[in-house]
C-alpha cells in the first residue's frame, strides 16, 4: 500500500507531541466557571442523567460534543481542573490534524484535474481525456466544477519543483499547519485553549468538508453530511450559520448554475436544510421529555451605525487568531519576529478568499473551496452585523474561520503551483521559496517548543477557595465567576452555587445550574462568596438584607465572604 494512504497513522506521534505542547499552553489559562460548569454537566451525564434533567445550560449546550469529550476524559481524571486543560489541548490538536488532512486532500480531488478545467472542450481534448486518462468523477453531478473535471494529458504541467512539492499534498498540509500551529499567548490562549467556547465546533465543520471532498462519489454522502452538521449544531448553534447556511447557499447556487436539481449539489443543499431541522427537532424533543433547558442565543441585528466599529473589532480578532496581533507578553524582538512569520499566512488567506469568491460566482470554483470561502464570510459577517459583544474576548465567535482560512489558502496556493505560470517561474523561485518556507516552519517549531508559559492559578478566586476549604465550609452561594469553578477546583470539597442580585436579594441563577443545587433538603449552605467588581451577581447589602448580619466576614482584594450559622437555602428563591 502506498505511503500516502498511511500518512494519517504516521501523524500520531507528532500529533501527540502537539497535544503535550498545547496542554502546557492550556495550563497557562485559569479555569473559569464556563468550563467548570461543562465539567459538572459531563459528570452528571456519564453518571445516569443522560438527558441532563434539571439542568439549565447556557445558550451553547455542547451537549453531544464537548460534554461527551469531557465525560470520557473524566473517566481517567475525575472532575478536576486538569481535565478542562486536557480537553482544550485535545480539541486544538484535533483541529490542527483535521486542517492538515483537509488541505492534503487537494491532490486527491483537484490537483490532477484542475489544469484542464478551464480549457475549451474541443472534441480532440475530450476524446484524449476519455481514452487516455479517465478520472473518478461524480457521475450524478452535471456540474462537478474544477475539482472533478477530467484531466487532459496535453494540459498536464511538466514535472518541476512545484509538482514535486505538491505531490501527495504535503506542501498544502504543511502550509495549513503553519498557519494554525502556534497560538499566541494572551487572548489567543484564552480563546483556543481554555473552555469550549466555539473552538471545538471547528471539528464537526472540518469533518463535514472532508466528507464532501473525499466521499463525493458515495450515495450516502448527503445523509452523512446532514448527521454530522446536526450533531455539531445541537452542541453549538454557530454551526448552523457557519456550516449549514454556507453549504445550502453554495450548493444551491451551483445546482442552479448547472440547471440541475438531481445532482450532488442539490442533494448537499437539502442535507444542509435537513441538518437544521434535525438539530432543532432533537433539542425541542429533549426539552419536551424533561431534559435540559438551553436559552435561545440572543441573536439580533446591531444598528448599522455600529457596523464600522464592529468591523474594526473583527480585524483585531482576526489578528489575534492569526498571530499578527501580539499581546506584548514576550520580548519585543520575539513578538516582531513572530508577527513577520505569521503575516504571510494571513495575506495568503485573504488573497485565497478573494480569488475563490470570484471563481465561485463564475461557477468555476472547487466545491469545497467555495464552501470554505462562504463559511468564512458568514462567520465574520455575522460578528459584524449581530448585537453580541464585540470586545476581544468575543474572538471565540470567529474561531472556526481560522482553520478554514488556513485550508483555503493552502489549497489555492498549492493548486496554483501546478499551473503553467508557476512552472515558468520554478527555476528562479525554487530555492528561495523552499528556504523561506523552511525558515518559517523552524521559527514556528522553536516558538512552539521553546516558550514555556507560566502555569496559572487553578481557578479564579483561588485564594477564596483555599480559605473556605481551610475553614471547613463546604457549601454556599456565590457570584457566577467564583462558583462552579471553585466546585471543580476543589474536587467538590467546596461547592459554590451561582446567584444573581434580584430586587435587593440573592436569587438563583438560571444559567449553568441544576435545580437540586438550591434544594435545602439536600444541601446546607453556610456562606456567600461575592465579587466586589460584579455587583449584578449579588452584593453584601443583598445578603445582609436577606439574612441579617453574618457571624464572620472575610475580605479579599476582589472578593468578600459572609459566613452564617444557618442554612441560606431555606426560603431561597429560584425561577428555574
């Protein structure tokens, strides 16, 4: 069997090395209550509560995606902060591996055929292609596009350095990996290597595009696409906007352009529609039979006057993801070097996006390339026109754009290297291009292996958690960002359940909580832990108004703990 069929298996060792490097980076991020809440839900899921009855999740449930991942990891680690770091490192390792795989498939699906796609279909060429070099095509698709056009021996470029490099897709895979390989410290670590956010949502997206690229001649493909997209959308509604919607638009356009309603494009468009129906239907059914509740995402349009500022914020988010906006954590010369190394990847992605968009409108783009371009545009445009927060922490909303842009850039550049213009330049560019690319990879690998970020405190509010544990206080109420994370950070030795400030009193929080958390028959809450800078989660005045003066008060720079000699859950109000 040829080596290229085994290359995914050969990638296990470097993938494990990447996982260890990403785990070190993930441990530089303090665990917050978002990831900790998911850890508690996963534990409940794997211990009999399959539908998470009693839970109110966030507007991104992660139910069949990261919660499954968390539960599997907990079989080894238990509910600990390190399982959150392991999950984050594993997710990004999967994203990098799938990015390389999808970029590598460019040779299987289009490199050997793209050179003849733009040739006029003269009888001589058609006959030559038919008799001399038959290609595997989607016989049900009347408009397969460049990715499935029949190769012509008369159009094949002569073997040169570009052809050698692109043989087997290694150059494409290496280029894509170079773009996503090294997350930048700071916001990039917090976005890509912490709580689930939307990072892991890139996995079902990349799997879907791989299926479309590799299984285009399989009749079960539309069903598989619908299932994978529905699986992803159940865990993260972003998949609908960045996966199903682009698939529907691109494939419907291609079907109309080809004047065919029975080809593969039409079936893939229907698969996208089916994924939306299935994902919404399953979530509705789960809630109807008493399973978890998940609030609807607050999706609204922002005022048009805000779009320029939001677009400016999105450019900063892109810089964070691509590593061209550095956080000022490392030495200036290191930051400048890494910026220069990462800048070509961003520029190539922009050029590839523009070229693919033009080709897609003309009906000449590769199917997967067109879908990738549309998905990237949908992701970035949604962030610009939506009313969601647009600060740098919102970078998580556009994370899937990074691996997809890396794949698109690698596929477009690799395909261009097999064209006649590239063949004419190969003599002059061979050594410089190979040398430059080698330098870039070396610098990135040095940055990956050489930078050892300091390990962060296990959880936010670590000092408050240690004080509570030292005093034997095991159950209490608290502000959201010092609640479930402390529960996980102390391995349940101290449990803090989230609260809000409501009409001058503490009330239960219907977000990442279980109804049993507030049951006075099951729990005896003896303290309230509050954040001084986030009064909307509760204030000392709320607590004293509700329960009177505490028997003890402990102040920290950012937190205050009020201790009582009675169960604070007696008569406690919750609307969940």
